[in-house]
C-alpha cells in the first residue's frame, strides 16, 4: 500500500490549536474513535502545561463517547456542529463552555462547501477498506464524509477491522453540486442508486492510516413500556385509518422515523398491524426494530444514512449480507435527508417532541426554552416536506410534574404550518385543515393528560381572543411554575 501507517497518537499530533476537523459517520455508527480519543488525551496534556488547545468539530450528526464525550471532558472543543447526544457535551454546551451550532442535518454539507462553517483542516474517516488509488469504502454510517474528504487539507483514515468488508457495495455516495443550476436528484423510489459505492479521495492528501479494531459505540434503548406501546398503537391506528380512507395509497408510502424508544415502539406497532402492507423506509437512521421487520418481511427496503444498531444486530447484518444486500442502502445525509426527495417520494415523517403547544407548534430541542437537549437533527428536513408529518411524545414527564402539552412552547423548532398530527398515549390530534382554535380543542381533548386538561381549558378562558388566542403574561406560566415549584399542576392562572 502506498499510504503510511501511523498510530492514533501520531495522527492526533497533526492537529493544531484552532483547527477545524471534519468527521465521518452519523450517530456513533461509522464515527472515528481512536484519533479523537488520542486528541482528547493530547489536549489534557497541553492544558496541564498551560497551553491553549481547542478545535472545531463538524460531523454528520452525533458521535460516540470517544469523540464528543472525551473531547468535552478534556475541554478541547471550541466549536461544534450540528447534533449530539452526549451527556458531558450537553453539560458543557448549557454551561456556555462550547459554541454549539444546531443545524438541519441536510444543510451541513452545503454550508461547508459554501464556507459558512470555516475551513476543514483535517478529515478523519472510518473505513473498512482503502485502495492505493484513493477509493475509500465506508462502514456503518456516512454523514458528510464525501464533502469533508474533498474539502480537507489532510485526511486520516481509521481502517477499522471491527467492520466486515462484506458491507462494501451497500453505500450509494453522491455529493450535490453548489447552486446555481443544481441538477435534480434522480431518486424516485427508496431503492434507486445514483452514486458510487466508495468515495474517491486525492491520495496525496492522506496523512496516514490508523489501524483499529473498535466496535461502534452503539447506544442501547430502554425496553418498551405501556406508554410507548400505546403511542405506537395510536400511530398505527392513525395511519391505518388514513389508508382505509384512501388518503394514503393502497401500496402505502415510505416512512421516516426518528431515534429512540418511541420510534422503536411505533415501528413495532406498524409491523404488527395486519392492515398495513409491507412498506419501505426513506430515513436518516435505521435501528434494530427496522432490521427485525426486514427479516420478518414487513419492511421491504430501507434507505438510510446510518445503521445505528446495536453491535450484535450489526454483526447479524454482516453475517447475513447476502440477505440484506438488496434491502439496505447507505447515503450521505444531504441525500438521505434531502427535502426535494422527501417531497417527491411522499415520505410520512414520524418524530419525537419534547413538548407541543395547543396550536400545533413543536419544541424538539430545548428544556424549558433554555437547556439544549440534543439538537433538531433531521426532524425539520423531513417535517416541512412530508406527505404527512407526525410528532409523538408521552403526555407528561418527570413523574407527571411536566405536561408535554402546553399553551405555548418554550422554544419553537417546528411551526404549526408544518405539523399535521400530534400523538400521545392519550390519543390522536389530527390538525390538518383546522383553524387555530379548532387545533387547540383537538390537542387538549385528545393529547393532554387528564391532570392538565382543565388547566389548559382554563388557559383559553383567560387568553386574549384573536385568530390565535393567547395571554402573553400567562403563555409560559406553566413553565415558570415548574421552575419555581417543581410541578406544573400547581399553576394558578390568577397569578398571571
């Protein structure tokens, strides 16, 4: 091989204070692990000597603990975009230690190409294979890899033996042009392929190859519970009803699903519903539940950016690649999340809310309007262009002390104009074609927890009447009561 093999520490030493590094992967799937871990160790040593050392990090989505966690604990991150799920990172962001830019995931690659996010000094890419002429075969996640590999001054490749080379051929890698006169993306069904199974890099930019054998830092999710199961059943009931009415064609439509316990419960319920035919996914993340449904024949095909599955599930895919090869494709995030394609395919989007208000506005990112949870991720990419956009959440949180249905969201990520349906374990609020007051009645009656229904009805009584009725003094009153007293149920509108 023409490329030099170096250690992770040697690769990290090539990164200088103030550099911006771009990483492969999407969620911990396909993210670098060895070099970022050594970078954190190097930063700690420099800080101990009184030297300043921080870098900017741009990724496809979240990463594993060996990146976001280790670098946050080492206080080595100055700037980060666009999404994360790490607890230590979250604490650093909310304490003001890290400048965090939350971006729609479909937009990250274009913003990099346009220079909005600075210049990428080094790309760190996880691969299962690389050839002398610069063909790099990726692993379980793609993200913004084609773009950072092309833009970076230097490239370090983590050649990870934990990933089977049987995954070669599963990727469809295509980088969009910069405007103007950008060509349409020729995807008319989830299984269409438009690119190459590898990224072509300039061999002269490769600073070295780091050999590793580190599994993805996969996140495990909680087992379903009665609430998530009921939410899943409600989503399945809603889609089955639209299918019977002909709103959804008899062949069904591709689905997008977010990440987490609720998403798994929803997909499980859809898989069990005999009235819903086998369907396809056009989504950004595939979890264990999707793989199980593919094996059962309930999902026909999955287009994604990431196999964000547990390691035993990933190994099962590798062991049975002859079965999965024509049922999965991995794409860059600007393609997997592209609103143009989402609108064309008629994707039904299903995402999770932190809170929703009575008029249909949704908060996906901030607790009580100030504390970042994770980020908007790809939910906005899909919601605005979806054939039907669904948000779901439990009706309460913190043992009932927080209502997820409030008069006004404390932070708005998705407006009432984009949100079609809100679903909790209490029921289904179909907001399509309804005025603000009709939406408010639908959400309170069908989605609010019984402990909070009367409180929300009483809010409408004190609201200043208008097309959208609100009391500006009381709109965030339930949040303020929670911050002051620890329980939204103690709200007394007379105090406002």
